[in-house]
DNA sequence: CGATAAATTGAGCCCAATCAAGGCAAGTGG
DNA sequence: CCACTTGCCTTGATTGGGCTCAATTTATCG
C-alpha cells in the first residue's frame, strides 16, 4: 500500500471545490456528493489517496479500523473466516462505493483488494464529526447500508437455495451488471475475481466452479476467451440459468 | 390481522408522553426512543396497534408497502422465494425491532409472523416526514440497518461454509441469545420456528434439521422436552458445535 | 526458457437431498 | 368415547450433487 499523491490539499482561491476532488471519479458517486464545498475542503484536507495491489489485505477481521474510504477504482472483497480457515466472501464493493462500518471500531470482517484499486481514505474521526454536522451525509451512508443489506439478502438466497450451476450463473450475472451497466442483450467483461475467490463467494470449491463454468460454456450460455474474460451472448438466457425469474 | 385497540391517541394534558406509548414495551428499544414528546405524539396519533396470527403474511415479495412498524412482541421472519418455490429466510426480527425498508416503496422480500405478534404500525409518509425533521430518527434507523447487515453477513458464513450440524447448532445459539439474553452457562427456551422454517433459514431440508437435532440430543449438547422446547446445559459447548471460535 | 501459480479434468467418496413410511398430538365428528 | 383426519416431526433407505484427492494442462513471470 504505497501513497500515490502527496500534493497539497489546500483549497484553491478561485474555486470552491478542492482540486483533488474536481478530478475525482467518485466526486458525485461516493459520499462526497452531499457535502458543501467547505465540508468537502475539510474532508479533503485529511484525505489520502492510495493505490493497493491485488490480494493485499486492507483491514483484518477483528482489527481496529482507523479509516473510512471511497473506492475510486477496482473491486474490494469483504470476507469472514471460521477458526479452521473456511472462508466466505460476504460482499463485493465496486467503485464508487463507500467502505467502512460506521459507528464501530472493531471490524467484523476483513477487506482485501480483489483487483488493483485506488482509494481515497479519511480518518474515522473526521467522518464522524462531519456526520453530526451534515445530515445529508448520514442519509447517504444510510442508503449505502440499505443497498448492501439488500444485496446481502439476495445473496443469502443464492447461497442457501441455489444449485452450483445457478450459483455460478448468478455470479456471472452480478459481475455483468456491475462491470458493464449499459449492456444490451450481449455483454463482455473481465472477471475481477480468481476461481478461488469465486468459490469463496459462492460457498463452493474451486473445482466445482471450474466445472460449472465449463458446463455453461458447453451449453452455449457463455464464451470464455481466457480464464478471466467472459462473453455473454444473451443476458436473458444467463438469467434463466441463474434462476432469476 | 384484526385491530386490537382503537382508543384515542390524543396527548394527555398533564403528561408529555402519549398514553399508548407510556405502556409500550418498545418505548425505548424501537425507533421511538429518539423522538421528542411532540414528535412521539404526532407519530402515535397515526399509529395503530395490531395483533397478527402466526403464519399470516404481512407483506408479500414485490408488493408495495404502505406501513412501517415496531414489533412489540413476537418474531417475524423475512424471506425470499425463487419462482419455482424454493424459499430462503433472510432474516428474523425480534421485539423491539423496527420493521420496514426505508426509502423504497416495493418490498424485495416477504414478511410473515413466525409466532403470534403485536406490532405498532405507522403510515410510511409520517415516518418519512419525521425523518427529515429529526436527525436522531434517521440515525436510529441507520444503526438498525447496520445491525441487520452485520447479522446478514454472519449468516452468509453459516449458509455458505458450515455443515448441517454446525448450521443447526448456530441456529439454536442464535435463538438462545435472542430469546434469553441474560443466560448464564445454561439456558432453556421455546423455538419460535417450526422445523420447516428452520430448514428455510438454514438452507436445509426439514429431514436434515430433524436428524441434526436428534444428533445434538444424542451427543448431549441439548435436551429436547418436546419438539419446540429446548434445554442447553452448556452454551459454550453448543458454540463449539456451531463452529463459533 | 524454466519455474511457479492458476485453472482444468478425472475418479471416488460422502454428506445432505430425495423418496417413503410411520409416530405423535391435537382436533373433529359420529 | 373412539375412529378418523390433519399437521408436524422423526426415522429409514437410497440417490446424487458437490467435495476430496490427484494428475494434467494452461497461464504468468522472472
């Protein structure tokens, strides 16, 4: 985790918005959109932009967190582990999601970069003070929590009741809709997760994931250029294989 | 779903708190705790107390919701269904939880009374107006959402990675800690869910649930008075069977 | 190119699902 | 009061989907 930019965060006199925020890809999508220019300046003064390599752990299960962050680029996986090493990914976060569990110091899960990512990190104290001053900020965080809750519950149905085939199809559908939101009937994308990660997300083994991908390919539901690149000729057909309506 | 009390909700001149709220078991635990007396009066003016019989559906998947509610007594199960009928319970709510998904009109899940329950229901419009006036209310709803998110993610680990034995033990542990919070090392309680519901919550079949309960009984982890009443002589041992630390 | 990790494929097994039968308690009607 | 039904739970026998273990193949990278 190396610091990429250390340029001054001071406000610019001829603009209300801090320079670092002006060029930020998460300027409107993250939590920043609700802040006034002066609040944004205050936040940006304490923020640091970081690049994190794929596979490196950002927060460990049970650790005390000192930061919140916006994801500027890439995919983060949130996972939980049993004492004997069995692991379950409980959520994926895509740019420009907000990362961090408000109002709790100790993290109940671990956060790891699935791909290379860029984040904009803020000290928890600054965020928590801003929350009390800007009701719009808490509202935004609330909505993000509700979105994650909806996603978690959707995934519980997948984990508890779907077959391996449906699970893999559901995962591909999830990625398709998140990576390539303006898809037509056909779409194409790179998987942000390894087979091992996909297995941990679906509650399966690597081998089963691999076999089901092969099966979907043989059934003509997907085409596989290499192990990461996937082409979906007909999203509706993929949805049917995923058990979605 | 019959209306139990229709008494006047008007404020009493010699008290700041509405009468119906004074005697309410959820007065402090639900969302009401953060409101000022006048806001509480406003809310209570539009609230209706209802009793709902076990098994009756309160909100259907895909329906438009018109109400929020506090659970005064009993257990509510939140579930999702696939088109072919496979079902997964994605959450349980106990008194004095708040029920309802803020900021969304269409429900993504169905809510059904697991036991007999009492609720205090409010029109969504009243709640949503109060949210804009009382930042403390949004904060309380936010915390409830975060709590539910934590619980959902815990359960994802159970659904995805635990064995049938561990799942059933995890369920018993969950109920033990929610029904009888001030337990010592031993505890005893009635299961609020039928075998079919437990199966839907654990992503198992009723037969497997039944077999695992029998197995836990034969292993001396629990004693079973009748199919509903369970005695746990040693919570720590149950936790170990549940794969918790 | 060789080295190492990631992914695929195969063979056999095991845990939980399925299919089927029976028990138990509460309710119903003759 | 007893036969019958109904709902819920348990138990047994069998099947099968996904796991385990092992061998190859394919990608990645110095």
